C-alpha cells in the first residue's frame, strides 16, 4: 500500500497583470483572516504576462499594470510571480526583443521570493536557462502532453521545476502513482479546464494565440468542439472528466504525493476568478464573508 504523503496543496493562480486589482484586495484578506481559508492549501504563485509581451502565449491578458507594480504586490505577500512565456512559434530573431529581455531581467532581479517563467518553445527554454538562470522554469500545458510517455520524458528534464500535463492525464492514477516522488513533486495539474475532454484542437487554439502575439498572418481559430461557442462555464468544467476539485485534492492527490495545482482563468473576468478563489481556498462557511469583503468593503468592481 502506498504510504500517504503529507503536504500542502499549492495553487498557481491566473492573471498576474489582468487581475491585479482583485489580488490587491484579496491578498490582505487572505493574510489577515487565515481562519477563512483551508489550512491544507496555500498560494504557490500567480502567473501572467503584459498584453504586449512578444514571448507570451496561451491566453492574452489586458491590463495597464506595470511589471514593477505586480512584482511589488507579490513580494509584499511572499508569493512567486511567473511569466507566461509560452509562445510556441518563436524564432531566433525574437529572442533579442528588448521588452521581453527587460521583463526577464526585472523578474530575475526581484527574486525574493524566487520568480519563474512558463515556457513552451525549446529555443526560449535554453535561452532563459543561459541568460536568466535565477528564473525557475515550468513546462507549459500548451505543449498538450496527452501521452504519458511524453510526460515522463518531460518530467525527467532537469531544466523544469514543474511540468503541466494536459488535463486528460489528470486521472491516470495507475501510472501517476508509479512515478518516483521526485517526479510527483514536479507534476502541476490543470484543475478546472472547461474544454471538451475529446477535443483535438487545443494545440491549434494555442498556436493561434502565439501567432497573434507575434503579428504573424494566419486564419482566426474558431474551436468546433462541443460547447465551445458558449465560452467558459465553471459548472461545465466541474462536470469534465478531468476536473479536480477540493475533495479530490485533499483525499486523493495529496495522499498520493502530489501538491501542485494550476487554476486557469486568464481572460475570464474577475468575478469568475473570485469563484475559483472561493471554491479552492475558502471554507464554505466563510465564502459569503469573503464575497462581502471584496464586493462591499473594498467596493471592488468585479463586473
């Protein structure tokens, strides 16, 4: 029988730039009233990128917040900041982009706590490793690692502190349980994906965002998967076979030695991000209090 692994679930939250105002209101509450929140989990990082970031991918964030502003917030609360540099279509000439390099220098310099980067392109992985070695690297879910053998090869790479597999491997428990603990520590599960479990267009969707960020020509991507036209629905995500909720984290994943969990949500709006914060971090009896604090006491406009 597998020995239970005692650990804290670390959540990696979306919208470092886009949802700055929400986090600026939420984090003081989170720190001042820890009794409102589960004691078996914590915030591991907040991830995102400026809207004009050439190396960005996955989703596009829109915000007028500066990198120094977001870093000041994460440093105040001791939370790691991650840059989503997951553009899959980068070419060597893109590596000299002055704004992206300045961004990485800043995130590397303000390294308390240590900051990181989520990457896809191999040439960027090697470039960051060489030029910004203080940034830890996360292998992006935009690689769409649906084959477990591919996941194992990625986990074996020393460049990556964490690897985010495709959500369709979330419940491959037989093979996940057989991983050595050193690799279990690196698996970062995408919890709340709403995409159809049988979707074959995820790679094309991510590549469309990468093309847009680079200003490359190409057709607009319109996903034809069931439910795609309705946009994101948390209720639909909860019904997804790959969904990981708090009960599963506490009763299944933590005892098996897995502690890293990613919450998606860039581009979904602050009101929905608050629902994620309530579901994953907040005890049910305090969820109304947290809503009231954010809606009423701070007058935060979430709509």
